[in-house]
């Protein structure tokens, strides 16, 4: 199997992702093996929903998904650049350039590109975190909605600090317009109380549990099990006595929980039906089946310690906060707010239909991650493909001083860097070739901030009135990841099944019996 055959599937995926870049990225219609149809322009969702068996495509999907999980944004850029680098590598290989020379040229070109990114960096303070959020917020084209949502994202990130991605959650709900997206200080759980009779708002101790809330059973043990107890109650009187004992034990436990100051119980598992009415009667708000990551965020926000059951609840493990049930988008949600622990926020997204809601949620997630990255590093670069064009020019200049055939690979790297501005121009309805030429001319004149403003549909100074900026750290990581992925794929020359390649051993020769007198 040739390298072209091995890389053909990868290249098709890269080409598809490239046309999804930017706020006007084309939608893709994904049809699953079960007949499920999904329309999306999100590179992350596109890669997540691919049903692939080709090992090279699997390698691409794994690398891109890993980048997305780590950085939260930039997956589309990584895949598009990797595809362009593979295109250049194939052309170089046809002219006899060895993969080792290609990799060497790409690595030297990458160093020049990263230096160009650092030289073109501007302080974040000159534009503000909201500008980064607006740039990454490609899920809506409404200027008013972009500005409003971006301002709320920036406020949450600045309050939560450099590790804001861990403290700002994004949830979406169908119904309403994107402009109705709200920022809530606290954790929003997309479920109401387990029983309508429970209070709608409580303030005080918050218990965070990891197990089912139930009446204790005779013989049950929450600590280390040292012996097994089997209860045999045959008569009605014995069973009645057992039930009374269990109920009394639960009453005692519940009084201790109330005395400790507990006003809300939030658990990862279920609240048994036998317990729900008891909690409601004592004014305790119960929420069940909460995801583990949400549970962890609530514990960090309220200062609570996650414990298995009610038996372990004391005033030392309780968190402090306000738990309230609110009506949003036609259904109940539970909001947990607290100033006792780490600051937490939830961006509650709204969109008119399920597809739009999912796409907008992905976009807000990316905006949060990009804004947090910019706040951590304190530097940004011009967006809209401007920094890629600046890097391409720097690589071209560096290639002129290289000796050897790997110089051809460096020149190919520079051509590949124009993929992002070319794709942004194409999806915005511009003549991609003319747009790239204008960007090249601008660099020759020393104007490195000229890029593609897709929303305005023009090539312009992207640091103007409505700046388009991206985090330095994210761009550096995307360039490096795309280069690593491309060079890894370039060096593949054969696909082998993960089985024994040694073949079958030959059968030993038949033994000939020795007879006396024979030599």
C-alpha cells in the first residue's frame, strides 16, 4: 500500500474541516450508521461523530481530539494546517524528497513561524479579554449577541482567574434567542428538586454525596466490611420490628443532619422514594443524579467535602451556599451559589433549535477556553489569518538561508501556512487567491495586522474598531501540533495488521529409523 493510499482518507477529512473554518464555515451533514442525521459546522463535533476504521484517520482524530480537550479551541486550525502540510509533503515526495528531509525542513520552518508569532504579539490589555471571546464566538453572526455574550464570558473569566476553564461551565437549552444567553454566578444543574413539595430556595449547609440516599438497612455497613451479616426475619412481627428499627435509625440520622445545619442534599445517585417525603417535610431540598464533574464543581464552590451517605455528614463536611430552583426555558433548573469556595460561573446558552443550541454551546466553550488562555499569557496576535500570513513570510525568509534539499520542505511549510486565511476568505465569499495576494502585499509594506474580517467580508486591519485577536499560546500550540501530526503521518510507509508477521514455522523433517549396518 502506497503512502498516497494511506493518507487519502486523512486528506479528505482535512479538506472537509478546512471548509468549516470561521464564522461562515459550511455546515456538514453527518449520517451515522444508525441513520442519525446531524448538521454541524463545528470541527470538534465533526471529528467526534466520525465513524472511522482507517488507522491513519483514527490517528488524526485522536490527535485533534486530544488537542481540543487540552486547549478547548483551535481544533479546526490544527486539522486544516496538518492537511496542507501533508499536501506539500506528497508533492515533495513525488520529486524524490525523503521523509527525513521533509521533517527536517518542517521543523526548521516551525521554529521560524513560532518566532514570528512571538514578534507579532501584542499585550492583551490593549484590547481586553472580550475581544478574544468575540473572535472565538463563531456560533452566532448577530453582532449584538456576540458582543453581549462575549462581555459576559470575559467577566466570568476575569473573575475566575487564569484557570477559568475549570470554573466556568457552559450549558445550553433549546428555546429563545442567542441574545438571551445568561451568565449565572454559581453552578446550574439542568434538573429541579426530586419532589415538588420541597422548598424552592434554601440557604445554609450543602451536603454533597456520591451514593444513593436511602433508609439504612439492618446489617448495612458504610465503613470497612469485616464480617457479613445475614438477617432472617420470617414472621410479620420480626419484619415489622426491623422496619421500625430502620425508620428510627433514619429519623435519628436525619435529626443529626439537620442539627449540623444541612439544608440541601445533592447526590450523584438517586434519592429513594421512601426518603424524599421525609426530606421535604423537614425543609431539605434534594437534587439527584448529578454528573460527577458538576458534583466536584459544587464541592469546590461551596467548600463541601464529598462523602458517600448521610451517615458521614457533619458540620465539617458541609458546604455553605444558596440553592434555588428557577424556571428557565420552560423547565426547572437548580442553581447553587456560594462565596465560600472557588468562584464558579455557568454560561446558560439559548438557541431556537437543537442544532443551533449544540453549535452555540461548542462556540461558547471555545470562547471561554481562548479567553482563559489569553488571560494566562497576557498576549494576543492579530486573528483572521493575519498571524498565519506573517508566519508564512517569516518562513519564506528563513528558507532562503537554508542549505540542502530540506529547504524545499521549508518553502512548502510556508505555502501551507496560507491555508487558514485562504479558507476564511473562501467561506466569507471572497476571492481566496486575491485575498491572499493582498495579505502578502500588506506584509511587504510592514502591515502585519491585515487579515480576513469574515463578518465584514473584506481584507482589513483586524486590530481596528472591532479587533479580531487570538491568544499567542493557542496559536503556538496549534502550529506545533499540526507539524507533529503531519510529520508523523509523512513517515508512515506501510500499514500492517497487528498480528504475528513471522508466518508458520515449517514442519520438522520425518525421522528415519536407523538400522544396524547402515551408514
